[in-house]
């Protein structure tokens, strides 16, 4: 459930980057304070382990599909939440850079969705609460299952919220949530079973490597986390409300579903401002207008506003024909020229 | 079994490393400059209105220029892009379903704004993913992490990235040997059963932990005291600020003016 770059607006992506930086900074401080040197190579190797484990699938009986390890909760159970967050963040970074899973703009979203929720929410508040102290098979399995399901549900919900706040995809909130949450419930159960079984395996083979679950007090962590969560939610909500092209994803989805079409008012201030700059500085501000029929201007204003995207959405009958044709022709020619340049440029150094 | 494909992907990672070791002018640009430019590029591309198409076209210059100047073969990038697209395609494909307002007219053909935004999502996906892949292909993990530390990323995290990357190949080989063993011992059985899978993953995990312990002892034997020391060699050259500045200027121009549309209008004027 990696969030993709193409669905995230810069404001949502940037806010999540800030949140992810805060999380990484916090976990780095906690790891440095713990002075456990052996964590340095262990974290690195376990990151590589998660990669490898994700490449191996098992068949789910009776369904024909296959499952694999997610890794977030397993890492938290083995390393504690801080080191786990750091390992997950590093895995996601390598995935974004080498495998094009997710992307750089969406990296912050992915670290929050796949790192924060398992390591800082599901692990301390579910897993550790159920396991309480020394690992014990039955309780450990229940804990792993419950924590995996919760972590993935929160992550999936977060994907839906981030997509909505970005306002690039048109999916209504309800429909998207109704699609994502059940799918990730199933994935969570499978992942929970795998995590439970692997932790139980390790507990049988080498019980000494499992940390005692209450090794560090949970209480000291809570205010920090709560503050972080609230801050992220607030900044995310406020900033995206101010800047995204859809002020409130939920409101918009409701309006959409109930059939009230007030889309034109939903253009956000940020995009509007940028396109205003674009118009003011346009090379040929009126070329499109000349070819647009006169009825295209319901308000009788001048060409600059008729060309704006707001007007395009407002009056579907009055399509700015000139602009779109110029856009299509220009876009195609630009693409051709660039690919030709790439071709020429590639041959050129060898010829010299 | 998704393993053959996974092996393909591994080979590709190794290939990225090879590409990053070239000595082209692009590869000589400082990793910091490339990181900053890449992030800026992605931010600018994603800041366009969601149904923008033509204004995005000039931005293809950036990946194409890096690809040709850095001698990065397009085929390997495209293969990775094909892997990356599905989620964006799946979510974006619903845009035409939910948004049927007509937005563009090409003669008798009316295109809905949903299709426009879907195409726009695809374009953005191509642009941002190729920019991220090119960043690694033109710097390599080692230099990239150095650059990150000098940009203020905590050392612990950069070292974590380097460690992860270094042991990726070793553990992947181990995983591959294990799955091959299972395949050879269970002819005619498709897939791995859950019980077998758990013991497989469990053993892989125990071996990984034992390996980490050996590495730790080796580090201690060489005087590791918990402090991480990194050595930087490359100073900034004149080309680095020029690289950042030049691209920033281009991004700004292409963000404010729709270059493609202006070109189209100019051409149409010439024709008509």
C-alpha cells in the first residue's frame, strides 16, 4: 500500500515529510541515548532481512493468492519501536530510490503510514499491552495479530486521508475507504499470522533475543507521540485546507455523492494564485480568446479570466477551443523535440 | 511464486550500482546538488493544477537530459516505471468515472476533465519516478548518503541506509539459495506452505541476527566505540551551484509560463 508520488500534492507530501523528519529525529535521539552499539549493524542487517523476506511468498490455502511478511511489527517486536521506525524508514527509502515503489514526494507519507502506525501506535498500545513482560506463546500470538490488523487499518485509512487531502484522485472518500479498509483487514490478518508465527519461532529457538516487552516505560513516550500526532493532523488539515485544490475532501465527497455540483468554487487559492501569475505573465494572453465564441464569456469580462481553469470548469458549454488545441499541439511538439534532443545528445559525445 | 521476477529486480539493483559508477559530467555533479534539484523538480511538477497536461511536457527535458548526458539506458528505467505504475493507474483510472465534465474540445471530440486528470496523473508518475531513479543512477548509494549527511540527515540514519544496502545482496542470495533448496526438494508442489514458510523466514531471521552479531564483533575489534565516523572527500565545484541554479531557473520559467502551449500557438499562427 505504498502511496504513489503522482497522487500526493506538494503540501500534503511536504507536511508528511516534516512529520517523518520529526519521527526519524526522535527515534535517532532515543537510539543514541540508549547507547546500544550493537544496534547499528543489527538494524542494517534486519533491514536487508525484511527486503529478502518480502521476496519470498507463501500460498494461502484455498484462495490461490499468496502472502508475505510486511515487517513493521516484527521489527518493533525484535528491536523496540525506535530502531524499528528507523529500519522501516530506511527500507522505504531504498524502495523509493531503487525499485520506484512509492516515490520521493510520497516518502514522508509512506514512513508515517507504514512506520509510525506499526512502531509507535500498534506496538506500544496493543502489542506491548497484551504481551506484558516476558513473551508467552498464546498471548504473543494474539498480540501480534491484533497489532498487525490495527497498524494496517490505520495505515490504510491514512492513505485514504492523504489521497483526499491531496485532491488529485477523484475517488470519493467513502468509496475509497470502503475499498481500502476491507482489503487491508485481510492483509492485516495474513501479516498478523506470519508475524505471530515468526516471533513464536524465534522465541522457541533463541528466546534471549526477544526483548522483555516492558523494558522501557511507555508512559514517557505518550505525550511526545500525542503531541506529534496532533501537530501532524493539525498542520496537515490546515495546510491542505488552505492549499489543495479541494478544501475539504470529505465535504467534497459528500457533495459529489449527493449530486450537488459546486465544483467551480472548490478551486483552492494556491493553484488559483499560481494560475493568476501564469495569466499575468502569459506570453500571448489573448490567443485562445480570439477563437472562443463570444458566448464563452458569461460575465463579459476580458480574455484573461475566460482562459483560466476556473472558467473552464464553470461553463462546460464554453470550451476554450483555441487554448486546448494550442496546448495539445504544443505539448506534442515539445515532447517530440525533447525526445529528439535526447537522441541527438546521446549520440553526440561518442561522435566527438 | 513471485521469485523469478524478484531475481530480475535484484539484477536491476546491481545494474543501478554499475550505472552510478560511470564518469560522465552528470556523475561528477555533487550528490547534494543532485538531491536538491531532484526534490525541487518533484515539488514543482506536483504543484500544477490536477488536470494540467501541456505545461508538464517541457519538464521531460530534465529526465531526458540526465539520461542522455549520464548515459543511462532508457530500457532499464522504463522497466522499473512499469513496476511502479499500477497503484497510481488503479486509483487514477477512477477519475474518468467520477469526473465526466467536458473540459477540452478537439473538433467534435469532447474530452472529460476526468480523463485529463488521469493523463495528468500518468505524466506526473512518469516524471517523478524517473527523476528519483535517475538520482540514484547518477550518484550511487555511497555518494548519495554522504550528500544526505552533509545536507543535515542524522548520521545514524545515513549509516543505516548504507548498512542496509551493503547487506541487501548477501541476504538476498541467502534467501535465493533457501527457496531453491525448497523447490528442488518438493517437486510438483506449487508454492510454499505456511508452515514451511515460517520456518524458512525464521531461520533466515536467525542467520541474519547471527550475522549482525559477527559484524558487531568485527567492528569492535577494529575500535568501534559507538560513534559513527564518515569521511568526505568531494568539495563543491563551480559546476554544482550552476547545475542547481540553471535547473531552478528552468523549472521556475516552465512553472510560470506554459511553454508548450506558447509553442503550439506560435506554430498555429505560422500555419494559419
